[in-house]
C-alpha cells in the first residue's frame, strides 16, 4: 500500500480529535475494515515507538504538543532504516519539510480534512 492510498483511507472518515489513543484506535479500525496489513506500536529502539507501520511507511498520530517537539519526534523516526517514508496524522497546524533525514514526510491535518 502506498502513502497516497493510506492518506485517502484516513481522510475518508471523521475521527475523534479529543484523545490521541482513541484516535489511534479509530484509525486501526479503519485499517482492519479495509484489510490493510499494519503493525501497531512498533518499537524502533528502546526509546522510540511509532504508532503504526504499513510496510516501510511509518505513521505517527499527534493531536497535541509543541510543533518543535513533534518535528523532533519525526526527525528521530526518520533516522531509522526500517522507516522509508513518514505520515504525520495531526490536527496541530504545522508545516514540515518535504524530506527529513532524506526521508519523504507527509502531513495529514485532520482538522483541515473536515473542511
């Protein structure tokens, strides 16, 4: 599954934006109903756990937090060889460079997806 297909799947539904764990669960339900093969809470090392992996695509869900902290987290994840691309699913209004540590980064703002 490619990044565009994953993004369209997540955009196809309105999700709860009040609780990050609930949002992760709702995204997981969407993956299950669509028959997507995924891994959840993937340990990249002793200190880094990404929310989802679909093949080499890492997906991180963030609905709160400082932009700089979110960027640093994405930057850490991009350093791992198993992660070839990253999708940040968020409602925090923020930009992101196209590449971080040489890896493509895509931001899906759920608040904008509702408009």
